[in-house]
C-alpha cells in the first residue's frame, strides 16, 4: 500500500477539490457550472483508473488477447458523463433565463436586485 | 459566415461524411468503441455545423423543429418499448432473450433497437438545445 | 491537467475559461484512453470538449463574458475543500493500489462479463454488451436523463410567441 | 402474468407517459395521461404492498439477468411503503394540476410541466424500488433534473435563482453520493445493494468504507435538506408553482430520507454507525438543531409558503431524530412521520395553492380575514396545521407520540421533552396563520371568489381527510412502519 500506488487517487482528489472550490467560491453562475463539471469529471478517474489492469487491453474481445481491463466502470462513467452534460445544459439554460430577467449572472448582483425589489414592494 | 465560399464548399463536402461516420459509430458499436450515444452526438454535430455555416433558418428547414421535438420523445419510447415487447413476449422487462428464437440473436436484436433509441433521443436533444440557444441570440440581435 | 484546473479557477475572462476547460476535457479523454477506457474517452472527447464547449460558448454570447471580481470570502470554501481532501485521502488509502489485478472490482462481477459476454449476447465490445444488455436499464435511465434535459431546456427557453400560440 | 411484472410497471408507466406527453403536445391530453399514469402506478403500488405483506420481499431481475450481474428491483416492506406514499401523493396532486397550472403558467409550458411531473414521479419511484446503487443514482438524477425545471417554472423570477441554487447543491449532493458509491464499489466489486451488504459484513474498520459512509451521508443530507444543508429548500418551495411545491414537499425529501436509511442500515450496519464512528450522535445533534432553529426561523417568516418550507426543515429533523435513535421504535417513528408529514405538507401546500389561485400570492397579509371569504379552505389549513403541531386526533400526533415513546424507551427522556417543547414553537407559527385568517379584519374587503374548481378542492380535501384518518386509524401506518423498521434492524445487525 505505497503512496505512489495511489497516484491516480491523488489526481482525482486534487481535481475534485479544485472543482468544488470553484463552485463555492465563485459568484459567476457560468463559472460555477464549469467548476461543477470539473468536479463531476474527477469522479470519472475515481471509477475508471482502478479498472485498469497492467498489460490489459480495452475490453473488446478479440483473438490474441486474454487480459482485458474492467468494463464495468466504463459503462458507469458513460452514464455519468451523460448525466453531467445534461446537468450542464439545464444549468446554462437557467443562467440564460436569469440573465434575461436580471441582466446579470453574478450571484451577488442578482441577490442585491432581489433585495431592492423586496424593499420597493 | 454565409459569404465564405470555401467554407460552404468544404462544409458541403464534409457533412455527408460526418453523417456516414455517425452511422458507422452507430452500427459498428458492437465491434469497436462507440454506440448510440456517440453516434447521436456526431450526427447532431453535423447538423449543427450546417446550421453554423448556412444559418439557423436553413438548418431549421433541413430538420424542422417539429421533427426534432418528436425525435426527443421517440427515442425514449423506442427504448422503453423494446422493454415492453420483452414483457409481451413473456420475458421480464427489457428481456432481449425472448425477442428471437435464438437467445443470442434476440440479444443482438434488442441491443440494436435500444441503441437506435438512444441515438434518436440524443441527437434530437442536442439539436433542440442548439436551436434553442442559437435562436435566442437571433432574437436579441434583431432588437 | 492540474495546471489547467488552476487556470480555470484563476482566469476571469470566461471565454478563455471555456477554452481551457475544453483542453482539459481533451486531456481527460486521453488519460481515459490510456486507461483502456476507449468508449469513455471517445464520449468525453465529444461531449466534454465538443458539446459542452459549444453550449458554454452559446450561453456566454447570451450572457456576456467577463466575470466580476470575486468576493472576499475565500476561506470558508478553502476550508471546506480541505475537509473533503482529508476525507478522500483517508478513504482512498484503504483502497487497493493502482492496477492491482486482485482488487475486488476485478474479482466479483466483472469476470462474468468478460468471459461470457460474447457467448451470451454475441457482442465482442464488452462495454456495449454491459451497457445495452446487462445494465440496459441504467441506459434507459440515462436516455431518460438526456430526455429530461432536452425537455427541460425546451420548457425554460421556449419563446413567448410560441407559448401564446400553444395556449389557443 | 401481469402480476409478476408489477415492479417493472410501477416505474415504467410514468416513464413512458413522459415522452408521450411531449410528443402529443396538447396540454389537456398531457394532463389526462399524467393522471392516468400516476393512478396506474398507485394501483400497482397497492398491489405490491399487499403482495409484500403476504409473501415477503419481491426481487425482480430486469432483462432477466440475475443480480448482481443485472439490475435488480427489490420491493420490501419499506420500499413498498415509499411506493405507496409517492404514487399516492402523485395521484392526488395530478388532478389538482389541471386548473392550478392553467392559471400559474404560460400556455406552452403547461404540457412540459406534465412531462416533468411524470419524470419526477418516475425518478422518485425508481429510487424507492431499485436494489442497485448506481441505478439509484441514475433515477435520482431523473428526479432531480426534472424538479429543477419544475421549480424554475414558477411565475416569480426568483424561481430561476432558487432553481439554479438547488441545481448546484443538488448536483454536489449527487456527486458526493456517486463518490461514496464508487468507494464502496472499489471495495466490494459489486453494485447490488444486497450483495454489497453481504460483502461488507463485519467490515467496519476499513477506511474506504468509513469515507464512503461520510460521502453518502453528506450527499443525501444535501438532498433531504438536513440542517445546515437545507439552504436550497425554502426558496425552492416558495417560488415553485403550487402543484410542484405540494408534490416535492410531500415526496422528494422523503425519498432521500429513504435512501439514507437504506444505506445506513442495510449497507453499513449498526456496528459501524454506533461503535466505530459517532454517526448517530452527530445525526442526533443535527436533528435537534434542525428542529429548534428551523421552527424558530419559521415563526418570523412573512410569507406563508416560506413559513411552511422552514417548518419542513424542522419536520425532517424529527424524522432524522428517529433514525438517530437507532432503535426499533425510533425507526418506526421515523417511518411513520415520513408518511404523516408527507400527507400533512401535501395538504397544506395544496390548500395554499388554492389561496394563491385567488389572491395570486401568499404573504401572510394576503390571508387577513380569509376565514370570511374562504371558510372551508381556512379551516382545512388550520386542520393540517394542527397535524403539524401534533394535536391528538391528527396524523401528526401519531408520529410524535411514537417518537416520544421511542425516546422514553431508549432512556432519552430529555429528547421527549424537546419534541414536546418544539411542538409549542409549531403552535406559534401555525397561530400566525390562524390569527391572520380568523382574527384580523381584511385590509380590503375581498370579493367572494368567483368559482371553486372541484379538481383543486377535492384533492386538497382528500389529503386533509387523510391527515385526520391516519390520526385515528393507525393500523396501516404504524404496523407497516414497524414491519419495515424490524426488517431494517435485522439487516443492520
């Protein structure tokens, strides 16, 4: 259980953290979404990397190969990618609508606009 | 971008090949990487390219909104429908074994239709989203 | 990839951020292919670098591309991020190392897929076999997710003029 | 033949209805389809419940691939209970949508609301019935993506921001969940929940498992709006269309609680939760905080929908408190309250939607003197409010009584005290409505409402009736919950 043997996990962890940081720390809605998709992408590595077998090949059965990498994580991640892009599309559509209604996609500006509207009401 | 002759000709030459490639990815997915999802994305990309170069209205003429919206729903229906056929033929839901007399042939048939369902919905959704976003900009410009 | 991520975090011009994240996706795709996940790599390349970038650019042209200055409350997110790093490092140390062929994920369910997919489904690409048949229901769900996104975008962005027509 | 396939039909019927509504386009057809699909699901859920009560858990292999290779649907006492709740609420709410949606939404979006409604119901049902960890995630995403859209369809522009915030937090929650499932998958090599539990059995010192527990609990807590991760909920409930608020408040968070319980007891087991990690203590602390803080915040709200949204956060606290007790009675209380709170909140938000149908908005000032113009509706809200407080004779009383008994049984008498004391805070916020509606004179003499659409009144009163019915007849709720709790604890040993 060497630290080096877990290299793939370190990469995952770094990407995940960076993505999450962008999501929480940034006020721009589009930037948040980009951070969110990086955060989701990091999960791909978490699943796929351990599925690799040294000396194995892609899991397409063909004569001449006996050792294949694990196909199951691939399938799961395909689904995860699709979910990710679906979320992104919806998020962007929301951002576009927000921009039309508020004229801004900065979170604090939008909140300020709401407060103003409430005070006027 | 309508003025660029070179672009238009290259695009005209390229788009059929992209579509053929999409079909290859679709139907060769059993033997090589790829399948319904990727094929759907590629096919949608071909139409998007057409729309970018020849303008959104001409893309809309080529593949009208109504068709796209039907595609969005149709793919899921095909997929879920395959499952129901499995039920009707006496298997469990999404059981492909019963789709043909030989179980393996049944599996192949099931996978074939399912992948087609995926491709239709995916390309429909991608195109629809593209139309939506591109259509918005158009309206803002004319204001 | 790490450099790119930092770039994404620091850069404030959103157009460059999109380009950076596109490159990031391509790198990710390459890594995935190197890990034998060809199907996944192909999808990530087309979705991450292709579709997502197009969507983001489309949205940016509608929303404007500069990000305002970030607020001065950076410590809380950093702290949160640190906690998560802690949890993950703690957790992953308990996992089998990289490319360990005796790891549980290679022992339990996967062998059957690899050994019998061809005879049971007739499809040599095991990823396709698992995707469409063994776990076909997940894929139905996935298609439904795509459908949900599509219908959702229609619901959110449908033009008012058409909406008025629909009401009649 | 059809009986054997009930588990698949339960989810597939609303799933197929969704694209059909989109393809057929007409709002009225879409509404009819949605209502029919929900009703079929409800019937199927009832049949399943009968079947499970008679013959024990049902396992259904989708695609005829035996688990763990294929995806398994697994109906046991707890999941069939959830299925009945979700599909039942959906069946009651769907007819209500017809008029409510027509007034609150722009024309073209009406159809799509039904599409999303079907998808949301299908997603929630799928989450409750599946026996596969990754399949659970997929259906969770169907349910959440559709609920983001449903919320964003609200009339107020703030609905958009509320939905966006929910999207961000919801996706973080879901991704945490996937990370947790991933860790478990790497550890066990399987995705089937039962198989996973077997392979983890006795494994409580492993780091990956502990981390997985942490990720799954945090992820699901975001989804179920456990204090302090509830920030998305009040806005989302306030600005969503009335129908949507009723549906989501009554079902969505409850299904997340169910998922939490499922992982908590089935997969991880009590040993890990109590002896190795102080999970139960943390959960108990957070629950108490949730109950006290959210109830207090609710008292100061000026908008009725928001007031009851905060009350939801508090009520979720009671449910998690029951889980945190970790005893059979505690779990029974949690599950009963899951159900009772679901119908109570459903009734409340449907009635508030009726108020909004006439007044347009729901600030407290708008219901001043409501008792004169809408006596029945006011009475209904008051009844549901009493159930929220836990007055004897209502469903809320049954669940709180069970909870207090559970606390005494576990020798945590002070918890019983907290439950009673916080109910007094609930009295305070329900009183704010009663005071405005009965005791204040209307600011402007409001005209008597034009018409009373039966399609809205009847569903609301069905749920109000259910609040009372289950306050007297506890044979279904408490017994079924106790069976489910017993099963869970057996699995957790």
